[in-house]
C-alpha cells in the first residue's frame, strides 16, 4: 500500500483493525477533518536519521504508556523525548 492514497491507507487500517505507524502528519489531519473514531495512528516525529531498529526500540519502550489509547482510538505522536496523545474523534 506504499503508493496508495492516504484515505485508502486509513480505510485499510480501519478494516484490518490495525494501528497505522507513520511519519506523515497528513493522517492525523485526515482523521481530524473527518471526525473519525479510527484507526489509531502512531506518528513518529523528530526521529529522523535514526535507523528502523532505533525507531522501533523507542516505540516499544513507550508501548505500555500508549497501548490503551491506541486500542481505544487515538493519534499518538512520539518524539525523541516526548509523547502527545489525542483521543479520537478529534475536533475538526
């Protein structure tokens, strides 16, 4: 789905009941505009230049803190040393 349009990626994640992991902030904006309740999105910010193993280690280190929100429906933004959580639906 790498070349699929963002709405199609969101729809697929929703149907498959998956959390979408991305660095693309467009997914959060689409969820906000549509006032959707899912899928959850985990946005990776300011981790540029880090290898995939380092990025996944940061996600795994914080998973206990964000798992409930991701299960309930949220946009979770993870930075180098911070986390922001917005539950869905978000105001448009």
